[in-house]
C-alpha cells in the first residue's frame, strides 16, 4: 500500500514538473511582431515578473532617485540568464537535442544557470570554462562552480583568454559532432552569455514586462545595466527603440569595450531585420569601470559591495552588478548630464554565487570580526572575539 501511494505521489510530481516546463508557442509582443527570426517556442522557467523597488543608496546626488528591478529574483540558482534560456532551451528541446554546450569564465553566471535549467529539462550539460589549465585546485566547488558540479555538468577547462568566435566556438562544434556520433542525439551550442538572435528575445520580453507590469514609460527616465556578453543590453535597447525611445538606455562594461558591445547590438539589429538605426544611436555604452579586469576585484571593491548590502540589504556580485553600480554612481556624481533625467532604473542581473569564491571572505575577515561576539554559558553579556 505504501509503495503504491508513493509511486502515485511521484507520478503526480513528475507530471506537474513536465507541465510546468511545457514548451509552448511563443507570441511576440505586438510592437515587435514585424521582426525577423522570431522564435517559435518558449519554455517558462523563470519566476516572473520580477519586482521593482526604491533603492535608498546613501550618497547619491540630490534630486536623483534610484530604483532597482530585481532580476536576481528570477530563481535562486538561475538569475537573469534564465530569461534568455527560456528561448534557447526551448529551441534545443524542439530540435530534439539531448544536451547543451555553452561557455564562459570559471565563475560564469550563465554557465551555472544553464547547468541548472538543463537538468530541469533532463538535458546533459557541457561547459567550456576559461581558467588556468594547470591549476585544478579551484574544483573544490567554489562559487558558481558548485551548482554546475551538483548538476553533473561536464567541465572542459580552456585557456583563460580564449576568444569565443576564434577559439571556443570551433571546440563547441567539434564536441557536438562527437556527442552526436556517440549518442545519436544532437547537442545544442549556446554562445557566451546566451547572447544570440534567439537569446535576445529574453530581454525583448523583459521590456514588455517593464511596459505592462511596471509602467516603465512614465515612471523612469534612464535604465542602467551591466554589460558582460551583450544580450541583455541588446534586448533592452531594441525594446526601447521599437516602443518610441522614451528612456535612455546605458550599459556599463565589465569586460571588453564599447566597440565590442556596439558591434554585438548591431549584429542583433541585423538579425532581427532592423536596418534603419545603429547601436550607437540607441544605447549609451560606458567604459572605464572594469577595475582590475573581468572577474577581478580589489579590497576597495569588496568594501563597496559590503557597504551597499549594509545600507540597503541588496547584495551585488563582484563580477557584474557591483561594478556596474559603482560605475553608475560615479557617473551620476561626475557626469550627471550623461543621464536623461533624475529617475534611474538599475537592472539587477543577479550573480550572488560569485561572492562565494573565497576572495571577499578572506579580504574582509577583519571587518567581519568587528561584529562577531561570543556569549558563553551563564555569562551576563557577550565578549568580543
């Protein structure tokens, strides 16, 4: 009797899971219905819509209001990357693929989100991670690597400064052919950051969410987001352009440079059949805030992230959102005219797992200890450690 009930319960859960992740036909927003290469399918994986709240950051210039869209709340292990994955993985499933192949840095939010979402859909996941090939000590599951390993991803370490189109994409295609030959099933290749003509619809849909759920056209003047691979900024800029350019969209680079990101946005414009404008006309790319480099952070950076968490309860990561926020605040103080108005909406794209790679805890250990006490048995008061 127990086994019968248990099996029935498991069947219900499985059926609910299949239903929840059902691949459905995609209906593009009406303002984007004329675009080319619109995806046919979408799988709903994210917890949407994500909320917007006032961000009471200390020290912002007088007259400026900052708000934050919490795209770090799309799912605890998924972050904003899941918006793109809803279209990319739907494409993979529709094509009958048995696995996905993607790439990024060792602490890639995109790779971690892909690993988790792929396993939800019972797809195998293969990750090309940029790292120092001879050093495998980091495989002790720090930061973003832990969820990827828990989901049994196949990890391929590649040189740290590998370029996507020249070095990584050919390896993805070679691995895909090997998987096809061995398993008989195709592998779906996803570019760095999920930033492609398919993935860009994740943030075209996010723009529709901002319009219909959060009245972005009337409530805000400027939008700011971190630029890591270009898919997010492309979707937001294109959405803003197609709906009348009422806001000014800013992307703060955390890697590469403004030329790279304008090139990517232009590629997306061409893919979607938009030829009457160029990226330079519809998005402000801001360089100068990469700090020590992509994925690199300093003691001063970590102190800044801690102060934001202390003052507002919102946690920023050291790779994307932390650097973008720092850049935005600096620009508001030193180059205020760069912004169209006084109501700024910052898109928080997640990435909390990057805080757990060990650097911030070791560098700020003495600061943590200032607020750490020991309260012994039967003692009248605590003592400092």
